[in-house]
C-alpha cells in the first residue's frame, strides 16, 4: 500500500455525518465521506428504522448523494465508526463501492480521531463481480 495522504475535508465530512446518524436501535453510528476523481465530496450516515432490515448504511447514503450530483468515480472513501474493532464496510457496501471504484480507489477505515487503516477494494472484495461481467 502506498503512503496515504489523508484528506482533512473528507475526514471532517465523515465525522459530521457520523454525528447525524439515526441509530435508535443499534446505537452504532457510522459516517462516510467520498472524494471523487473530480475532487467533489459527498457524505452519508446510517439511517435505521423499526423494520430493522430496512435500515440503510452510511455508504449507501453517500453513494446516493454522489450519483444524484452526477458523479460516479470514487477516488477515496472514508468510513468512520467507533469501538476497538475496525469499522470496515459491510459485505453489501463493499459491492456498492465496487460499482463506482477503480484499481486506485482507497477505503480508509477511521475512528473519529484518525485513519486507522487503508485498504484497496481488491483487498476487501477479491475476485469481485462487476459491470464488466455484464458487458461481454
Ligand atoms: N453500518 C453502516 O452504516 N455501514 C457499514 O458498513 C457497517 C454497518 C450500520 C448499519 C447499522 O445501522 C449499524 O451500522 C449496525 O450494523
């Protein structure tokens, strides 16, 4: 993994998004910020509801905001959560990120004070299925 330069703007966006999470059931707040290849930023938080499986992850919110604004290529994505364990994207979110990622995309796993570890998508979702599979 190359040296990772941390983007303070994205970090603060993720932190602010995390503070807005609606998590009355799990009490587990997650905030995400995306920086696109064009230098645009989008953020999202998890939003739960009483029908538990219908809640949405923070990644989904940030990706939806990105697409709504006409952007679609993720350069960096910051995933922020609390606790002693790394808050890596869930399996479903790895696939959602995959749709808009490239070989260079980095996934930065953060606490609210630092980037704890950075991963390539390949490391988190090896041998993945993607749009190319449907293009043949
Ligand atoms: N969560 C996310 O928002 N992103 C992830 O990648 C992991 C899990 C949320 C979903 C739920 O609201 C809470 O964390 C506990 O699972």
